[in-house]
């Protein structure tokens, strides 16, 4: 808590926005920065922090994906961030990578409505994710196709224990869709961790694969193998930054890695609708994480309270605009650490 | 609830956003429209509805202002909407008009932080509104200046009972700041209703004014006088639309007026963080309002869940951009009804 | 912010609850007090503060009512609090007093469901308040009956300007239902303020009354008259306490009165689901109010985050139990100030 | 959506609560049942559903634990539910079982405050979980002690791949504290699944264990092994019920198991503060799960919106009271399925 002189508190008057019909996204964001308060002020701060992360040549950027990222239409956006080196490490729920794979295999998510009759959808074999719909057949197709892929990997690995990162990499290697996050990450050597991978369709795909008659090799996923992998990335980076879409296990995994590696985050952006008072991790304040050493006390950090699926594209749009076409970023660990992570 | 054929549910695949560094606000909104889901989808729908309201030549547009609209930097934005005839009627808390008057009299809101020590602020006579600060002297200056204005109005009206709309108009007449909402509304003949005006600094200004020694005339505000005024506007409009920032009394007042006038809203946009389950009006669904007849069952309507102080400028920016420079709107009731409301 | 020695932080271990089948409400609350954290800890603190208010012989207790208090089944509960002298002043939305009057006139609220078809309800002339239903005829009956009452009051008052408190008192005098809050308050001389009374069915009742042919006297409600009334109560009380159900105008009115009377609250309990980040008053923290002087920096205060309509009865149940049968409370201002407020 | 005759909608008037000083928890809940609306109505419905689950002799009851269950003081409560056979299967975050183990090893959680200075806590090596504090030394002690336990298990298992359920069982076998959830579950043969176990202190304990010099055997955790285990439980149960504290991975795991086993839940209670609109799983409606077949369309189900750490003890208190002392429950699968799960 900073104690100031009275006049220090009253230094920056709120400037009132002037919205005309010609503003770009970053033009709007500059207005938000001058007004500076409530959600708009937080969003402007988030854009500044992401820009700062990207311009810091010694910072590794972790992106936490939870919630309905792909059904929200952000698949190409995330893949593009990976391909442009604007994100270095992804920590995701299993579900988001399942959704990515569904689309890579020709499936789709469909625009729907949250007031439909779910009993009717059930009869139609259509699954609902709030206002997005997925036909069951897309899941079934995924299950069978991926079970084959799992078997192929198992035969190749012959009983070796994989981490979720290695599984994601093997999947990316076999998906051909250039808009796929898994594919883009494979091509760019961006590690994708799925700490709760078992809690997704991948769990059932595995079961399908493992229960095949006469299967000699079974794909074995070591739950703990990735722990030193992600901690190593934090350790090897002079500085670390985190952007969280939602919260949950992906947020916790990144924060814990920065704690275990005794680094602490230098930059942290959390976009969430969850609230802190009930003690859940997703809504916990970034101040709280300072007590643990997960976020450094002097870190640039902000939580934007709202729907991350609306806020993240705005933030990215603003930052890409200000970086401009000529901006090129070389991830600090690309040549160092990731070489070691690359499959031998 | 609409029952569809299976294939009807699966007609519109979510299209994935493509964010480059050149998007305008409406360019982003078109992306949101194609992705179409969650907060982004709702926001895109809100923009479409506001555009539709504006292009409907027989629709009167009500804007409900609650929460910290002026401290959030939206004062000029609202004044500009009034001056551009993009809003026809304002229903506001007293506080927002107090904040408007404070700035018209040379006061300011200041960018602050929500983690400051409130006991220190108290000692410094600085008031906090989340992350915005106001020095007490700006309120004091307002009190004395406005008490004089109240006395001036009282002397002019000689005991006549005013409605809150008439009070707002008298205030606007006396404020010279062109960025003032009260002033813009006065010049454009846009009525401003303040149904809970007593619950604001105006209440204490009145007390100050009324307790002056030897005061012959006291400004008398009739709590109920404005009821037929606002209902009359609804009645006289072929169609009515509502945009709500926040909720509370301003939202309820508009909805009740459309009910009492037996019109029902044809368009409704609510931007709020409140939730429906506890039964409060601010978070109640627009579906619920259909049972009352406040919103028509076939109305275009959407609630966007989030911080209205961030969402409203985005929505306005998108809609102004698509309307273009040449768009001119003539409010339906400008020549009809508002002539009658104009002070004789 | 208090700075402590390390061991001071680690003084009180969380004690784990032991729930058997014989706990009374206060028995559970003692468990919550020992565990002491998150929502349960806040609720236990709220009970302690309400108890403290009641045992403080020089404290006036303000109850703010917003949201669907009567539809939630809390009508008798509030009336009983009034009759037992466990609440001294009520500040309410107009709606809650409308709901009270509807039931006093034989109407009912009905248990419903939030997933019904609102278009069907509209056809049936049934109004929905989340999961509660009200038949339109109960409102119509209210309108006509109350319009008569308004006319009766107007004839009696012959043009005198009433405050909302005086209107509430006149209504209570004429309602005979002993479970009515308005009636109980009338009998016990508990003032009920309705600062936004115009924003309720009372506004339309007034219109009905005022538009009657050949009406000589019209009931005139002075919007500002109650300001010095409520401030006077604060001034005259050595200490003041506030319990808020929900927030909105009722909360703001109480807080502003304690500010304007230069007293500041000594006790404050807010039960709400609203959140602070968007800058609205309902969700604002009690810490923020300290900067204004609305709540004293050393006041006992707590916000319980949740559905007030569930939490308030639990809190009252716990506190009544610990007070016991023999507890009698004499409101400090009963003989002093309220005598003056009593109609002459 | 049910279509009713008009009078069917208006059948059950809200009965107003009567709170005296003698109510037991279930006495209060009966009041909530009669009033029947908003949060109180939902909580009363949750109690009824839990009671129904318990009285259904062919139902297996899954409890999902997420959030700060142990810091909230609910450790003994959950252990008692396990020992009383009022819960059959637990699906938990890793963190809750870490917290359980910390206390079993003599550590504590401490009552704190959410307004402390986190930078000071950091210097003091005290970790904050909202308003609960834990000294770092309790974590360190846990790490070293558990690393030994992991080594002991590894030596015993000699490279065999364990599921998280088997790990939980091995831990419970070695903890001696009777108030430990892990211990109670071990003694009562209640399986505990930790689908995201890697995302907790256990992940770092494993690293510590695995990196010991000259370690011959390493404890290997198979991420996918538990999938058929939990699905088997669902399959073998004539009916399945779910109680969710919070949401997240534990909720998703149970729901997915009922889907994969083609059973669907017959009873579902979710206690959460999360909201549905942003598309996250934790806040998703139970109606949505019907489209997937996770919850049956005719299932008894309710979501209670609020702090689960306050609501769960109230619900349990009410249900235990109504069951009475003599109630004995024999889990359906105790003799059937769990025999097979028992370690050979």
C-alpha cells in the first residue's frame, strides 16, 4: 500500500472519451487509457502489460486456456499468436485441444442459443456449450480417428511414458490443418501442457484405444512427467509472463511452476468473470499470489473482470496494431531450452 | 422456445476470428458477429440492435444511466450522443447528473486505485468511487453553487411544483459547459428524468437551499409529476427502444413506463454485471420482462454480461462507424411531443 | 492495513466444523465462527455485529430493503422485527411496500419457476419475478383500492406536501393486516422511507388518483422533504447501524444520511451478490465508504457475498436465538426523536 | 418446458417465514421450503434432493470437491460423511487432499483477513488463500514427509503404474489422523479420484521424490488409468447422484463418467458462485448437461448460487437432522464393485 501526499492522489484527471466513427481498436484503447477507470481502465492496462511482455526480449510468455476458447471462435486467433511468436508456452484444458482436434478433423461448432430445449437436443444427439452446439457425430468421428492415432503413437513409443506435452506434440505432428493450435504449436515448437488431460474426451479416446483387442502397446501417459518440464522453462527464462483466459487448472499450473522454480512472474494478466470471495483459485486476486511468490510484488499485473472470450480478442487486436507490421519477436528460449524439449 | 429440425440447429458454423493489426472497432465487431457466441456474440447482437433502433424512423430511444458513468470517462460520449440525436430520452440516477454538474463547475474526477488506504483518503477529504477519486472541495463548491441555482429557480417558479425532468432542464439551462450532459440535453430538448433524484447530492443541495434564512420561495419537487410525462413519450412513439447501462431505478422506470403506457419495448439492450438468480431488477432477464409486457415478446433484445462502462463505448464506436458520416437522424418525437414538454 | 508480527498472523487455527443432527441455527453459526473463513466466516461476523448493534443501547438500526423481499417470503419476518423493536428505521424501494400492500389487500405471490415460457405468462396476465409469479388482477385490485386511499389522504391533507415517510405512515394507518410491514411500522412508529417511491406501482396509483374527474385535492409528494427527516434521526442517535438487503437506492440513502449528518455508521452489514469492480454503489466495498465518512474507520462492518434473501433469515434466526426470550430492546430514539416525527 | 393451465401456475402461494429463537437447521429449511423462492428455495430443494439420494437404496453418491474446502473448516465434516456412508465416491482437486495431508501431519490453516499486505506475508513466508493463512513450513514439512511416503510406495509397487485413486488410497493407508478425509476414505473403502493431481503440491512432492539420488524405483502415475475405474462405478450403479462443491475438473470428471458409462445422473446438486454466460464448465447450467446425457432429463436437480463453503454445511446439517440418529445407509456398491477396487 502506497502512501501519498494529497496532491499525488489528485494528479491525473479522468479524461473523457471521444468516440467518432473512425477509431481502430487501439485508438479505442488509448481512449480507455486516458479515462483509466473500472473495466475500461483495467483492459487498457492489460494491453500495456502484454505489449511490455512482448517487447521484453528476455521474457517467456505463458498462455493459459480454459473455458470454451474454440467454440468462441478463437481457434485461428490462438494459432496465429503461436505462428507469430507472440506466445511461447500454452497450458490448456484437455477440452480445448479436443475442440481443436474436432475442427482439424472436419468437425464444427455451431452458433446456437442458450434458451433451446435441452431434451430436444439430447434426442437429436446435439451437445450444447452455452450458446454453441456440437453434433455428437463430430465427437464420435474424433474418438475413432484419435484412437487410431493413439495406437500409432503407442506402437512408436513402445511403452515409454509420455508427458501431456509430448502427447500434444505427437497429435500436432499428425494433424494437417494449418489453423489448428496443436499443429501450429508443433511447427513452432511451442509446448502445450494439458495438466488435467485425463478430464477430457482424450480420456475416453485412450480407453477406446487401450481396450482394443490384442493391442500390444498401450499409450502410457505419466501424470507427473511434465512437472520438471514446465518448471525448467520458468527457470531458464530471465523473466516470465502469464496471460490467463478464465482460470482453473491452467492458471494454477503456471503459477505453481513459477513458484516451484523460485522465479515468480514478472507480468501477469488474468481475464476472468470469477470472483475472489469464495476462495477458489480462478477468481483469486493477483495480490494473493504475491504472498506465495507466484507473482513478484513489483510485477506488472492486472485482472480484467469480464468475459475473457470477448476481452482477449480486443486486447490482442490492440496490441498487434501498436506493434505494427514490422515487429518481429524471437522467443528467448527458442534456441536454448526448447531445443532440449524437441523430440530427439 | 422454438423447436427446429435437427439440421436447422446446425446451420451456422462458428467462424473463427482473424485479428490483424488494422481492424477498426466495427471491423472487430463483424468478427464477433461471425463467431457469434458467448460475450462476443451478445455484444455483436447489441450493436445490431442499436443500429436497428437508430434506422427505425419511428422509434424513440431511452438511455438508462446508472453506476459511475461520469467517473468512467463517458461524459463527453453521452453528451455527443445527445447532440447527434442518437439518444432521445435519458433516465438517470441523481448521482450521474451531480457528477456532470461537478465537472461543469470546474471539478474533476481523478484516476486512482482500488487498493489505497481509505482511512488516509478520509483524512485527506478525498472520496473514492472504486478506482476514481474526487476531492471533497469539488462537492462543497457544487453544493454552494447549486444551492444558489436552486434559489434562483425557486424564485422564478414561485412555489410551482417541478418534476425531476423540469429540474434537469433548469440546471442545463444554467450550465455553460458544452461537454455537459445536462447542457447538451437542454439545448437538444432531450428530457432527463431522475426518478430517485432525492437520493443524491441534489437532496442535500436542496436542504442547504431550503434552510437559508428568510427564504421566501422554496424549490418544490413533485415526486410523481414526471410519471405521466415519461408515459406520454412512450405512448406517442410508434416504437420504443431501451439501452441500459447498469440497471437499478433507471432501468425499472423505463420498463414501467412502457408497461403503463401499454406499449412494450420493441428493442432492448441491457449491459450489466448483475445476475438474475437473487431476484433483483438490475439482473433480471429480458425474458422475464416479457411476462409483464414491458418488453414485447417479438422484440429485438439482448443482455450483455459485463462491465457496462467498458462495453458501452465499444458498442457506440461500432455503431457510429457503420452509420458513417452522412447519417442524420431526426427523432420522431422532436416536433411532436417534445414541443409540449418544452417550457412555455 | 494492520502490520503484525509473524506469530500474530498465525494465532487462530481454523477449527473444523462438527455437524450433527441436533444443531440449532445459532449452533451452526458458532461452528461458522470457529472455522471463520470465506462466506461462512463473514456470515458469522454479520451475526455478531447485528447482536452488538442490538445490545448497544444508544444505537439506531436502519434496515435497507431492496430486491424481492416480499416475494421471497420475508414479509412476516420483517414485520416481526419491527414489532419486536429489532429494527428502528426502514428504507425501502417502493416495490417492496407495493408487494406488502398487495398481500395486505388479499393478494398473493406464488411459487413458480424460472424456466417457464414468459410469452405464455403474458397471455395469462401473470407477472414473473424470477421464480415467483403474481397474477395481474392482484395489481389491478391494488391500483383501484390504493387510488381511493390516495384520494382519502389528499382530502385529509388538503394540498399539503407529504414526504414518502408520511405517505408510508398514512398507508400503514389504513391497512389492517397485522403481518403487513407498513401496518407494523405504523403501530410501532417505525419510519419507512421510500426515496424512489415514484419508481413503483405507487407512481401509477398516483396517476390514477390524480386523473380522476373533478378531483379537488391531489396528493402531493415532496421528493426532498424526507432528507432532513432521515438526517435528523442519524444526528440524534449517539450511534447508528445499517443492515442492507441488496443495495441500490436504499443503501445509498442510509449511507448519505450518515454522511450529511456528520455521524458516520458505527455498524454496517451488507448482504449482496453485487460486485465492486464495475463501480456501482450496490457492490461497493464498505472500505470505500470509509473514505467518504459514511462508515467510520473503526466501525464493525462486514459484507456477506451471496443471496440476501437466503442469508438474512439465517442471520436473524441466529441472533434471535442468542438473545433469548427475555431480551427486550428499547429503541433509543423512540421517546426522543420519533415523538417529533409522529403526526401531530 | 411445461405448459400449464393458468390456475396451475397460481397454485402454491409463497408462505412467509416465521423465525423464532428456537429453530433447528432443518426447522429453518422447512421455512425455506414453504417460501420456496430465490436462493432459499433452491437450497431447500437441494436438501430434499440429497435426502432422496440417501434414501434411494440403489444410488451411488459422488461428491466433487473444488475450492478451499479444508481451509474453510470442512475437513471433519467431509471425513464424517465418509465414515457415516453418506458419500460413496469423492472426486477432488489435488489441492484439497494436500490440505488434508498438511493437517494430518500436524500443520494448520489459520484464520486471517483478505486485506493484509501480501508483500509482508511473502517476507514472512506465509501463504494466503483469501482470508486463510498457511505458514510455508507446513508445506515444507509436507513435501519432505510425503516424498518419503512416495518412495515407500514406489518401492512397494516396483514400477507399477498407479491411478490417482490408488495413490489416494496409499496415502490414506499411511496417515493416522482419524479426521483426515484420506484416512476415512481408506478405512471405508471410499475411492478418491484426483484427475488433475499433477496440478497440486503432489506434483512437486513427486519431483522431489523422483530426483532423489540413486533412487531405484520411481512412483509412476498413469494419467488415464482411472478413467475405466470411475466409469465402472457409474455403470454398476442402478442410479447415480452428484453433489458439487464449486465446479472445475471434479464436476466435469463426474459428469463425463456418467456420460461415458451411458448412465446419466439421476440426481444432481451444484453449489457454485460461477455464472453460465461465459461458457465455462463450472457455471454451466444443469439443463445444458441434459443435452449431453450427463444429467437425465427427468433427474432431480438444482443449482444453488452462492458460496458452497457456507451452503454445504447448512445442507448437510438439515439433511442429517431429518434422517435422525437411527438412519443407517448401506452403499449399494460396497459389497459389489468396491471389493474389486480394493487393493489385492
